[in-house]
């Protein structure tokens, strides 16, 4: 049974940093595409960042240069380092994973079968 568990969310002031973690069980991350998405109140879930099994990464324009996705295969964990946080980054952040396939970039919700429960990130102004 696949399980993804996020941690690391919290309350931070604008300009601050947080690192989210997503620990996986039941799968081996090195064979999977992994992604981070977020959902703010009243808004649709949106793509934040993805990491392909070959090391390629993608970022939403709104976070590029501020956020970094990485993975530790030995710990079967994927991270999202978030720097220079803004109030508009406030959302529930979800990690996701699925087996790598050709042409998959990890930027679409439909590309993922496995999701974590989410962790709240609140950025105060």
C-alpha cells in the first residue's frame, strides 16, 4: 500500500523559509515522478514543482527561483525548500507521486495516482 506523508508546514512571516518533506512508503521514489501542488481557500489545486526520475525538474512561474524540489532516494523522501515566502504562497501543500512514463512532466494533477494528505503553509504579511 502506497502512503505519502507530508510534514514541515507552519506559520512563517513574509520573506521567511520553510522546508516541506514528503516521506513515502510502498514505493521507491527513484522510479517515480514526484510533485508538489497547492490549494488556497476557494481556489483550484495548482502545480508548484515536479521532479522526474532522471533528475529533470519543473516549476510554476510563480515559484521559480524561490522554491526548490529535491529528493533523497536513500530516505525515500522528496523535499520542497521554500524561500522568500509571500502571503500569496499560503495554501495547503500536497505531494504526489506516480510511476515515471514517457512524456510525463508531472505538471498535471491527472498524471498522479498517489497523494499525501496535505500540510498547511501560512505566510503572514
